[in-house]
């Protein structure tokens, strides 16, 4: 696996809370451990999605024995529209019975307008329409799904899909409750919806496995706890299969299926508190990709995550967490 892909995987964990804000409303509870409990559930339900982006695909026009590499291309016409749906059910509960729950379905329409590529870099402008949310959770909170609604974001990525920069083109209106935890730059990164592609050479009709182990040293800020530093160790096992070629939405698509298992062990140390976390995520996904034009056509993903957080300090707690999420991203012709 290429070094930049390994670094990208590692960086996702150090910045996972900022990436998560596009998906869920949440409530900061008066009890600070209830706050941490829901924030833990909040972040846990979305970490997995950035790992299914580490995928590979092959051009349908190549012969079975010809090797190749993949690159994104600026589309013609320059604008692509997508529909994204996400359904999540998650639950977290302490040994004292304190709980937080998520039961939400979100439907979002968005567009990406590309500039001409230059020196292996692509620039596009992300614009999200209003997110429609079907909320069955008991908690009521900040409408995080719509913070970027009608706010253009400029994204620069390499032609292999590695994020280089993302910034909002107009000021974002952050609720006061979020300002101690996230900033505009963090929110802007969620506009990077395209998966990174590997440098390795591929051939059609292949199956393969990949393994990685990464260590990072994240910094986090929690209300009531202050700033903490820590250590995070991540292991990833992924099995890929190039499945078939089919016509979908007017595109000749390569179909790639994969399954993965991701394990996380982490420790965060704050002034008066230590937080330990163990998580396991399993995913099954299918990608449909127009390899000739370099366009993502459709993505389907099912994920299940189980984790436990142990809090040591003045108010200790053991918090088990579970979540199931289904995501679909589909090109609109």
C-alpha cells in the first residue's frame, strides 16, 4: 500500500470528530459524562465510512492481463449531482443506566462542479441542498446535517483522490455549542466525498487482501475536560473482489465488492481524567465506477460497529456502544 494512503488512513483517526458533524444532531447534556457518552456514540457511528473509501477499481476497457493505475478526471460537463442517503441506529449506555440513542435517516442532494485539472490536481466546488431528516431519536439538538446547506466549499484533491485542501467560500454559521469543539476548516473537509485511489498496479478479475497497522497521537478537546492528548492504534483487514461489468445510469461500470474489519485501541489523557476505548467495525460494500470517465456512479455500504469506552477519574464509567449504518451515494443523471 502506498505511503500517502497509509498516512491518509492514520490522519482520519486524528480528525474523526470534525468529519463526523455532517451526520448527526446531538445534545450536550448537563452531566458532563452524559455529554461524553453521547459524543462517543456520535463519533462512533461515522468513523467507519472513511475506511470504505480506501478502495480500488479497474477500467472495463482493459484486457484481463493488462495492468493499470487509476486517476480521477475532470468530467464533461463539469457538474456532477449526487443523492446521498444514510440510515443509522445506535445506542450507548453506562452501567448506571444513563443512555443515548440515535435513530435517524438523512437524505441529501449535492453537486460538485469541477475546474480543469492541473499538474495532477483537481479542484471542485461542493454545494449541498437542504438535508431531509427523519428523526426518531429522543434527543433534540443542533441540526448538524444542514450547517453546509447552500454554503459552497472549495475542495482540492490529487487525481488519486487524496485531499489536499478544503475551505468554505462563505462564512459558516456555527452554533455556539459547537464552537469549542470544531471550526469551519473541519466542517469543510466533509465536502470531500470521493474515495482515494491506490498507486498499485491492478488487473481485471482479481481478488486480493490488504492489511495495515497505523499509530497516531491525536489531540482532542471536550467541554468540561479541556484538551487531551493520547495514542491510537488502528488495524485494518480488507478483502476485495472485482465482480462484474454492467450498465448503470447510462455508464459502463465496474462493480467492486469488499468486506473489512477495522480494530481501534486508544487512550486519551486529560488533566483529571483518562479515557480508554476499544472498537471493532465490520463493513460490506459495493462500488459502481465508470473507469473510462473517472466518475463515481454509485456506492452502497453496510456497517456494524461495537465498542467499549472506559472512563477513569472523579466520575468513572464503562460505556458499551453499538451502531448499524447503511449509506448509499448515487449519481443523478
